[in-house]
């Protein structure tokens, strides 16, 4: 069975600092996609970043970057220069045959 | 801008009632999804549809059915609502591509309470 595990239910970071959210997964596929989605309070879920497993280079989107370790099945999200607007639930997801398997989520708190 | 809309933000229903949740997307996406979101469990797929009139069961289809008569519209039906179906329901849509996993676009969610 394919699984996604986010071991940190909640994280907090000081504004302007860097924070890393952890995600591990399990799959028997050799080619797959991994995603981080963000769900701000009372707002819609949106895509943060996407990684294709066959690409060794880590994906980056502005202040958001991933550390993709395929052999270790690890996919962490690093947020640099944290801003108040980054406060949200963050979900890690694995694509499995065009369906997403989701982690339980990490609540990120930004301290002003 | 991609827009996915859901018919209600909040809904309160009684046990045994038939409940309809509707989702509409305006981006001509082939795929549409219904998820249930519960704290500590992430999102769980109820049903998805990859084309008009086509549907596939997700991980937790029991107690639910779906309908997709038009490409832009995907409905979730609770035939006889029960208290354990109290939850947040999220609709999403995406393009379909062989070998490619496209971004899913989400609606705002419907918080359903069954009493």
C-alpha cells in the first residue's frame, strides 16, 4: 500500500526565519509525482510545489524549496524568510495512478 | 483564473436525509474529485471521475454516490445521511494527461453537519 506520513502535527517559526516540514512516503513505483499543498485558514487549498521523481534536481518556487531524497523516500519542504501569510495547514501528497495519497498535514504557525 | 465552486459553504442536515453537494469547474478539466477532510486524517478520496458519466471509487465510497452528467459539474450524494458523515467535503478538478500528474484545483469546501 502507498502511504504518506507527516510526523509533525504542528510547527512554529519566527517571522523571517526558515522552517522545514517533513514528509516520508512509501511506494513501489519508480516514477511518480510528489506535491506540497497549502490550506490557509478558511481558504482554498492551493499547490505550493511539485516534484517529479525522475528529476534529481530539487524543485524550487521562490521562497519554497524541497529536499527530495528518493532512496530514503523523503520529501521535505523548506520555507525561507517565513511570512505571516505562510500560516496554514501544509499537506504532502503522492501521486498514485493519477490519484493523490495525502499525509495528515502539518499546521504551521508564524510568530510575529 | 481557474475557479472551482461548491454549492454551499455550510450545511446542516438531519440523520436519514438525502444530501446533494454540487461542484462546478470552469476550466474544461477532464478529472474531478470528491474528498473528505477530517482532522488528523488528511484528505481521503471518496470518488473521482475522469470523464462525463464515468466514475471510479476512491478509498471511502461507502454511503456515497456521485453523478457527472456534464463535464463541468460533479455531484456528491449522501443517500441517507448519518452522523459519521459530518465532515468537510472538498471538490477538486484537474487536467488529465498520460504519464503526467497535473495540479488539482480545489473548491472552498462544504462543512456538513449531520444531527
